[in-house]
C-alpha cells in the first residue's frame, strides 16, 4: 500500500484542474459499492489488490480514510 505521506503530496496543477472540470461520479451511478470504492481509490492512486472476500477493498478504504483524517488534522494546524 502507498505511504500516506506520498499520497499527501500536492498534485500537478493539470490534475487539480481536471478534478474541477470533470464531475466526480456521485451516488446516482449504477455500481456495486465495492466497485465504487475501487473507482474512488484508483482515482487518487490507492491500489486495490485482489484478495479473497473483498479484503483488498477494506484495506484500500482504510488508506483512503486515513488519508482523509490526515488532511483534516492538517487543516486545523493551518487555520
């Protein structure tokens, strides 16, 4: 799994602009939740390896939520 510090690095400006221009897939998308989780993780470069019982999705979501938590905690220090 990728290192949280690497995931927290600033994205290139072109990617930032693409995120602003292209709408993120919302809840109306017709997709199984596990597949949606894989999609979200892949967009931000968190891999989902093939493991039994969707454990890879759980591990990838753990990284995603850890990343989210790190960003949230860093916002408090910047204010």
